[in-house]
C-alpha cells in the first residue's frame, strides 16, 4: 500500500510491469546493437622503430605464424608472469603453462620470457 502503484487494480499493475519490462528489453537490445557497431574491434597498432626491430627479431627466431599482439595491458601478478602494454608484439612459445593450464601462454617478449593470459592476445 506504500508503493506509488499500490492503489492500482492487480490486472492493471501487471500490465504496467509487462510494458515496462518490454520497453526495457527493447532499450537493451538497441544499446547492444549500438555498442557492437560503435565499438571497434582490436586492430593492429602501429609500431615505433624499436618495436619494429624487436618484431623482426621475433620473426627470425620463431616465424611469423607465432606472433601475437597484446590487446590490453597485462599486469603480471604471479612468478614468471610478464607485464606488457597494449599493442606489444610477442612470440608464442607454448600455448599452455607448467601446470597444463591453456588460458596462460608462455611467450617471448623480445627479451623477457614469461606467461600471459591467452585471452589478451590476438594473432598479429
């Protein structure tokens, strides 16, 4: 009875709830469509000359099919984890960590080697 719509007959109240939910669902679908079209997917970042030399070194050591680009900053939190910046290029050494976890990959970052989350890498 203290609710603003407490005085409404029950069928009218449920109709109002259904209408509100339907309107919210429509707004959510519109938002999702807008978000998908406006938000660009990760793209290859331009490289500075030092980074370019590192990439050439990684290609010569590991081959072009092993190169991945970091899609967002990575802060290493465990032993042997790397801290990398978005856009950096790394070479995949193993697509599994020492315990068999496939969500952490061993990579060569052009000097340091360590583990990074596989979900933050995309083929270069």
